[in-house]
C-alpha cells in the first residue's frame, strides 16, 4: 500500500495534512539501516559484518527507529509539498499520532504557505529622483571645519578672563566629604572650555577665571556614574588656573591640504566636493528608495503569513516597550492605549513583512543573487570602517557565517531595488538639501515608516554630520591629552 496523504484543513494560507506511511515501508527502511550498521560495527565474539541481525536490532533498534522515523517524516512531507508545488513560509509543525512497531506511521503536518505574489509591471512606475548639486558654500564650510579641527592653542599675550573656546591649564584636587578620592586630582590638566569633555557643569564654572586664580567648584555626580562609591555624591574641586590659551585655527591654504596628504588647496576642495557629492547621492537614493517602497506597498496587497508577521511584530514591540520605559514615545503615541499602539505597530510589521516577501519574490523570479564577490566587497567596506583592524574584521567574518549572512540581506535588497529602478521611469529633479531632507534618513530605507524610536533627526543634519566627519578624516587626528570622568 502506498503512502496516503489527505488534506484535512484549509484556512487562508494555513493547511493541515495527515500522512499514513505503511508499516512495511518503515520496517524496510529500518532493516536497511541496521544492515548498514552491521557492515561496520564491532561486537565482541563476532567478526565485522557477521553480527546476527537479531542482535543488531536488540542493541541498536530503538535508536535507529527514531532516526528512521525522523528521516521518513522529513522526506515524505518535503516530497509531497514539492509535488503539489507548495512553498512553506516557515518550518512546518509535525505531530506524530501513531508510531508503534508493527503499525503504520501516522502524523499530522501543519504548515503556513507563502502567499501568491504577482509583482506589478515595474516599467509602469513613474518615480522622481531628487538630486542636490554641491554648493561651493558647503565646500568652503567643510574646509573651514577641517581647519578648525587642526587648530592650535597659544598662550594669551595680554591678561584676560578665560572664555568659551579657550584652552586652560589647571591643577585641581577633588574631595568627597572632605577626603580625596582616587583619580580626582590632576596637575597640568588641559581642558577646552565648551567642548563638554569633562564632568557636566565643571567647565561652565571656570568661565571668567584669570591666571593664577584659585576657586572651589562643586559638582553633583550623576547617579549612574561608573564609580559606585561616587555615584550621586557631591564633589568639591579645589582648583587653580595656571594658564589661558586661545585657539588659533589653521589657515586655509596649500599647507592645510599638504598636512591632509593632498597636493594643494584646489585638490583638497575637489576631494571635499566629491565627498559631499557622494553623501548627497546617498541621501538622494535613500529618498528615491523610500518613494519606491511606498508605491510598492500601495500596489501590492496580499495575505501575510502569521508565522513571519508575529516574530516581526514582537521585535518591534520590544523596541516600543523600551522607548516607553525611557518616556521617549512620540507625543502622538502617548495618548494611545496599549491596544491602539499594538494595532499601529502590527500594521508597521505587516508592511515590512509584505515588502520583504515582495523583494524576495522579485529576486527569485529574476534570478537575482548575491555573489561571493558582492560579499567580499561588503566585508572590505566594513573592515575599512576600523582603520588598523582590517585584518581582524575580515577574519571575524570568515570565521562567523552568521555575521556574513547579516551582510547578505541588505546586499540582496539593494540589488533588487536597483533592478526595479532600471525598469522604472525615473526622472531627476534638481532640489535643495533642505527640501530633500524633509524625509528622515533611515539607513537607505530599510527602516520603514513608524519606526519605534520615532527619531526626529533630519537627514540634512545627518548628511552634514557625515560630511563633517569625512572632512575631519582628511586630517590626522591629534591627541589633546584629555581625560574624561
């Protein structure tokens, strides 16, 4: 009697099947496996390959039966789904109902199918790509920031009070309850006023002091201070200002470029202009991708598997709960009940899953793959983020397949998105950075609307911050000998 498969339940994407596998088939597979073991096993008193079958079955039968049952079940349902053209969305659930020796093997299979996804004709899409030209003003500002980062401090020539932007040389002794504490005293400590690199409230109390002036400064240390003995304590510093130095920014000239490893000032400007162009280009692509995802979300409406939706929702909801604990929920969310919030964020999870399934299906249909070369490039890009540790980063990825797999998803998504861009009608529209920045930067569109953190940081700020960082990287970093508490 052949294997019997019966579909017993259909509910949306969910299916249930019952399988009946004849006992003779199971026993035949069991016998086959025991014969294989008998050819290699060594048992005292018997030559290899001459162990009686009854002894093999007595000694190994129970363990082998479990192995055979697992293999038979796995192969039987996989074969059935392949024949029926069914694709499970998540790992099916198996419930064995009968498996006693001599009886037919019976089990139930509960599974949730992938939805039928029919991508639209991407050539019908009309998209606007907003582009920003790099203004010379922004280039000059970036170079000025570079010069600022290369500033030197020189002792003032005429006596005056210290002010924000100055660097001061100070001696101090810190006490708690009248007693000095470890690490609380320094001699010849350099501190840039306004840099906020020391204890909160410390720098402000130095403003207005003069050379050789002595002052007692009181600071309340935060409750989360890393030193538990000092956390939440009132600290007094007996401080003497030894020297005031004023900032002398580097001149914007060929020397600045040479110190940055470039030929001359014109080369520096071109380099900064190219960096800003790349940053604006990334922002422009992010905006275009978000527009595409919005359109795709509107034009595709299919059922989402609960087995994928619920884990996504749980991940988002944990983020929401963490934000709630910090009392950082968006104002519009604070007035909503928990049920209302859950419904809102489940919709967000549903959108993410639907778009993810659509992207995956477009990639599958069009044979879009992530090659080893793609992964190698991504690894080297990640390694470049940590100068001096490139070899260690590459070794980490090579030894951790899971870490390498995390690079796979974003690469695949970008390749599918680029494929759609090539088919769509994309029109470039010149705009300003301010207009382009009205949509938050969200890691190239991978974080969908309504993200739990509800960040209000504008893309313009991020773009300028990135450009500023890029400019600073042109200069060798200088240690100022500062210490933080």
